C-alpha cells in the first residue's frame, strides 16, 4: 500500500484521490464499455478516446457487452446528482470505471486518465509557423538596437528560452524538442499500467478561462486548436477569443466585407503588410473543436473603444468620419465608435447577429475598456445623445452605449461581459464584469448583484514578464478578494464565476506563445480547478506543486511544448 500522502502526478489536482494499491494494465484485450442512459456518452468521449488510442497504440474497441474476466475494461457510465463538470474515476485490477453527469465531466475524467499514463503516450501537437501574420510566416527580424519597454517581456526567442524555442531564421519552423521527436515513434509498450485508485473530482470554479489576443499578433487556426488541446489537458474551459482591436479585425463578417478586406491588415513599421483573419468556416471549426474538448469559445467584439481597425474599414462610424489607417502602435487611441450615430448601433447589431450565429456561447464579451472621452466630448452628435438621454459625462455615455448592446444580447438569450470600466455606468441586468485592474472591480460587481470573472494584471496577465507574474504568483491566485471581504457581502455567494489568464500578444508572436503560457497556465489551472489550500493554510504548497510539475513537464515536452527547461519550472 503506498503511503497515504503520495500525490498523484496530476495537474490540476483532483478534489479527492485515494490510492488503493495495485495496478491495472491496459493492453490489447482492453475494451471500452458504454452504459446506456440518457446521454450519448460514446460521442462525448470520442475525441479523447481517439487520442488515447493513438497514444497507447491500443485499439480500445467498443464492446457491446461485458468482456470476459480476463479482459480489463474501461467502463463509461452516468453520474447523477452531482454538480456540473464532476466525474468519478475508479481504477481496480479489473479495469477503469469513469462516471460523469455531463460532457465536460466526461472529458475531464478522460484527461485525468490520460495524465495517469506515462508521458510516452503523448504525440507531438502540430508545428506552427513562427508568425503567420507576416507574409513569410517567420518572425520579424530583430532590430539590432531593439529592447523591450520596461516591464514588457521580449517577444524574441533567446538563449534562455532554451533549445526548443521557435526558429528565428528564414524558412525555419518551430523545432519540436528531441523528446517530442522520440515520442513520435510508435509506442513501444504493449501494456500500459495504471495505479489502482478512487478519484472524486469537481471544479472549484465554473469559469477557468484563458484569453487569447489574436489581433496584435495573429495565430493560425492550427495554433489555436493546439492551444485548445493544451487547455483541455488542464481542464481550462473558456477560451476568451479577442477578435477585434485597433491593430486588426480578425473575424469574417459577411455583411461587412471591408472589416477584413481593410481592417485585417496593417502596414507595420518595417514596411510589411501584417495581418490575417478567420473565415466563418474556420471560426465554426474552432468552436466545434473546442466544444468537443470541453471548452466554450467566448468571442470578444470590442466596443466602444479599441476599434480603430473597424473605423479604418468604415470611417463613417467614428465621430469625425476621417479615414485613418489600421493602427500599428500599441496603446489606447482616441478614435472610437460615435455614440451619437444610430448607424453605429445598426452596424454593431449586424456584426453581432453573425457572431451569435457562429458562437453558441451563452456569453459574449463586449470589451468596454480603455475608452477615452476625447472625441465624444467634441462631437455634436454625442453631446446631443447625452442631453437626450440625460447623461452627465463620457463615463455615463459609455455605460449607456454598452447597456444598449448588452440589452440587445439579453433579448437574444446571451449574457454580456464587460471589462471593469463598465462599472462606471449602470449595468444591464445579467451583465458579467471582468475585473482586470485588480480585484476591486469584482468586489464592486458582486456588491451590485452582478457576477464577476477575476483576472487581475498582478496575478494572471501572462503577457507580463515572469519576473512580475511568476509561476508562484499564478499558482497562488485566489479569485475571491484576498481579504475575505467577499464572504461578508450578503448574497454574493457564487457570484465569482472564476478567473481567467490573459495572453495579450503585443509582444507575443505565435512562436513564443508556448513559453509565455507554460508552465504558468499549469499553476493557473490548479488555482481555478483544485480545492483551496487545505488545513487552514493560506497558500498552496509550492514545492509539492513543483514536484508534480517536473513530472507533468515531461508530458508537455512530449507534446512539443517549448520553454519547459528545468530552470523555468
Ligand atoms: C490592457 S486588459 C488592455 C489590453 C492590453 C493589455 C496589455 C484590458 C482590458 N486592456 O488592451 O493588451 O493591457 O497588458
């Protein structure tokens, strides 16, 4: 019998796991059995089972009835009366029994089963271009005198990023690690051994998000789906897809073709036409790919600010109507949608009509952040709007603007999410607030009866350098206000939906995504899924987590994830 305190090599760690002694062998004779019941368990399990089949080299056929006593089996069944995403996993010498009440729970249970198998089951994920926004797909040549601004990470692979960082020369592609190359060989194991155990698991938070900014730098669909695979491995369940920005509009909108014909392209300082966009077909593919792996894709269509790319395509939607290019610098820019022009609202409704058709997500992110008042205060139509609606200042006008669209969404059965600046105005019922400038926005949202997603720069902004936001910081992230004040807010229980790590890509071309996201996202997944620190401890046990991470990183390396050299764990 193993010692009671043996921790399994799982990230994120389950709510309860007990080793019961002995092992279970998966081998050529292993069959998969689906219990009959209200759900189509076989179709829910299909993508994960295929992955296990490819990895183990075992056929794992689906058996119509119980196999004989000499065969081990993986039985998949229903679990009733449990919270969303819960599952139980029981492994005995006779086989594996996995039970879940919904598709997500089933996928998470299969991910746990996968993590109990050795790293050799993993096959490298697809390789991707260094920077697909450039015509040659490679990284922009590094200027001799280039230095990242203070507090910003370097976007360029360097010696410290290790041997498996992305290629830097022309024609080179991300080199998968030697480990991954080895893992590409057919699995040598005819038998795969699992520890006997009992796991009962469910998430701490319902919202375990990762934001991907596809605007500042553009990613291939293959790179996004690769990230989705890695999110699913860590039981992260919301991909917040930042699709529109000052520097690029990335989603095809059929009724507004100039958004991508013009708005998806910018002329970078080195004279290169940088850009790209996702066709509707590609967006649907990403959504379906994510759903099959337990992940909801939440699109963000930014308004009323961060929209210079849309204004480059349709200048008449701005206050001044002046043609401006798609922005090439990073920052906050004064030209935003005109709040006094009804055509702006028809435009946004047309865009969002297509967005709702593409994204079944119950949640649609509307942005609402970093929206300077400059143009509105000079614009006669905006001033007229303010007078007519009885709004005192630009903050109230922004609140009114976001409320129009949030109400329009609510009428169509979707919930709006806004960055914490939206708290400056009155919120439409059901609006979710995403707190990024610290925790206060979430506290205020809960106080006003709104749900909150917590993603403070200080803890989960993965575009920040690891010196500012390190693995320990992300692991130690507690979405509920650290002073415990949230608990004392009457009626606020459950209003913290969870947290979200943010990958803003000003300084992150596709080639360096891996090392920006990992291993920190492993810590974030633990913070959002696993139970809070136990036994009155205020912090998680970092050393214990690192020990699991060292083990887990072998799996990530086998998948071809870059930047996991020992010094970064
Ligand atoms: C602030 S977070 C932004 C983004 C930037 C990010 C860089 C938020 C709502 N707005 O537009 O990319 O900082 O860290």
